[in-house]
């Protein structure tokens, strides 16, 4: 019983508090301000909806301009990831001294397999080495002239987590070099360096492309808004005569620019995802041929958000510039 | 309410559009600005909301010297004025209601207050029943009444009208003029540019006569 009576009285007083609060002039102004913005957000979308063909064309052009850099970003990201994956399948070759016989070699391989940083260690005997060399090197004829096998036995070592913990691999290399029977310890990182150089160039290219296509989006939006300004010149003149501030005149166009950018960004994201979906199967097959387990990576949540916000920002920026220019021309002489 | 002191307006391409204009409008006064076409009526009216600035001289509106107002103050000056145009200047893609609401939306009023005031203004010009219509569906007289409702909806102390009956037939013109007199009776100050001398003389208000950019000496009524 007391539970029912108490809330009612407190509800009444909290209602009174709420009404008092809502009647404060600044609260009302704030409320009106938010109402106006919400109204403009919807109204500007409605205006675009009323010219569906022109609006969708603009959004489509923006989307295509944005899909290009987004696609390159995804490509570079995936190449980098693939490189890392391939590096993980990289082997360290421990060339044993020529006098070491296969039995000693296989004992060393077994011992190395127990090393904490080693995934796998396998002996390639002198004979296996010779066979492979004859088959692949093209020096088979020359080798036949020798009456002994010049090749040493090799232990192929697969390191653990070579990408995420390069310092561990470095330590492993030190350990391997410390083996008495080892002649030469080699890890082929050359191609890795090449790949990373290529990726750096690609990254810079993508950066430049970002700037160029952002500029394109800015221009597309400004040009579209400029046409709309032209159509609504009389309306702007009238609202200015009724005492509209520049901000008031600018606002609906900023919202229009926002929708263009945001719509273009959203469509670009969808196009991007569709593109990656189409590429997923062939890429996986290609990766399997290289013995790597690569999953095509889609745009991350952070990058997706960046794309949407960046696109919306470009839309607003493009609108701002052109409306401001127009308003400055309208100032009284 | 409104004072011109030795105001000139000169355009680079032509001579003086206005020269040595001095007059004063007291609060609650209604005056007509007349003269032949090209006498400078529109130019004079354009100086008050600072659509253009005078070349020389001083204009005060409600005690404020317009020369001291910067670009950022102009919107606030214009909110103190009600403007009525010969060609109505309504927004054709908005309803009568939305047209009349415009000054209130600009001034940042909330939706309930806007609804109340717009209906009051539309009631005054007898167009309450047509608030959902679009301007193109209305007669000329009705469109000008929408324009008047828009000019009074924010209760400005000073109303400026530039040839408000220029596009209307005599009967409608008379109707509009009577509406102005009614507004004047409740204390609104009005300055109306018109060359409809017959109508003006019947209303018996103060007349400012412009000729080639100069104000003729006023006759005592």
C-alpha cells in the first residue's frame, strides 16, 4: 500500500519539476533548436527523395569515387596480411658442415624440434638435396661430372610466430648459429623486404588517391549544391529579407550535403563489400596454391566508420564552401 | 520610429537616385510614399532593411543608427520589420501556412507558438480556411493577403510595403488598403510606396512625395 501511495506524490512533484524545467527560456530555446535540426534532417532527405533520379545519380557518382580508394585500402591491407601469412610459412635453413653424416643430422633435427621457438624441424639429407638440386637447378649435368656429392645436409626449421614476435625469431637464429655442427644459418627474408617496399609504395599511392578522390567528392557535392542554390535563389533572397542569418540559410544545404556524402559513403561500403565477396573464393583458391591459409579481410569497423564519417564530412564541407561563396555575394553594397 | 537625415544614394553608373532626403515617421504613424516611376520610391525603401546602404546621410530605425550595424546585425534589424512586396514574393512550393510561418521559423520559435501566431495572422487577413493551399492556387488579392499575414505575424513595429496594390484591381486594392488602416489602428507604423493617388487621397494619410530622387515639401493636411 505504501508502495503505491509514495510514487504518486513523488510523481506529481517530479512532474511539476519537469514542467518548471521545460518552461525555462533557455530550455525552450534549446528544444526549439533541436526541433529545427531534426526537422531539417528529415526535410532535406525528403527534398532529395522528391528528385529521385538526380539525387541517386549524384550519390552513385560519389559512391564510385569513394569505392576506388576504399578498394585500394582493402587491397593493400590484404596484401600486407597475406605477406605476413606467407612469412609464417617461411623456413630457416641450417646448413650442416659437409663432414656431418645424415645420422647426426637427424639427431640435430630431433633436438631442434623440441626448441620452444620451433614449430617444426626436418632433415633434408645430402641425397635428397642432390636429387632436388638436379631436378630444379639446371646444373644436373655439371653435378654428374663430380664423383662425390658436394651438398651438405640441411635442417629446415619452421619458426613459431615469426611475424608477431620477430625478436624471438632473432633469438632462435642466434641459437641455431651456436650449433657446433652448423656451417651456415640462413633465413630468406629478401622477398619479404621487397614485398614491404612494394606495400609502402602502394600505401603512399593510396594516400595520394585518397586526397584526389576526396577532392573529387568535394567538387561533386559543391557542384550539385551550386545548382540547387541556383534553383532556390528566390527562396534564399526572401528568407534573408525576413531576417535569416547566414547560418539559417546555410543549414538546409549542409544537411543536403551531409545526405549526399553519407549516402555515397554507405553505397561505397556496400559496393566494397560486394566486390570483396565476389573476390573471396578465387583469392582463397589462389592462396591455397601458395600453401597459405588466407581469408580475405573486409573493411574493419573502424575503417567503415571512417569511410561513412569522412564521406559525410566531405559532403558538408562541399556544401559549406559553395553556400558561403553565394552568401558573400549577397551582402548589401 | 524611422528617421532619414540628409540621405543620398548614388549609383556608380548613374546620378543621384536619392538626394537630400530628410523625414521622420513617428511611432503609430502611417505614411504613403508617392511619385512617378523611377522617382526613387523603391530605392528609399531598400535602404531601410539594408538591402542597400546609403551613400551619405543617416538613417535610424527604432533609435538605431543603421550605419553602425555590421553584416551580422542585419538579420536582427530585418526581424523588426515587416516587408510587403508588389509581386508578393511568396514561396510557391510551400503552403500558405508555411509561408506565413517563415519569419517565426527564422526567429527560432517553437512549433506550438508558430501554429498559434500563424493562425492569428491568417485570421486577421481572413485566410484561415486556406492555410493548406499553395500560393499558386490563390487569387492575386489572396496572395497579397498572405504576404501581409507574413509581414505581421512576428508583430514588427514597422511595416514597409512597396507598391502592395500594383498588381491588383481597384476593388482588391481598396481591400488591401483598408487592411493597412486597420493595422495602423492597433499601433503599427507603416510606410507604403504607391502611385495610386486616388486611393491615397481617400485614405487621408500623410503623403511623402518623391520626384527625381528628391522629397517635395509636405503640405499640411
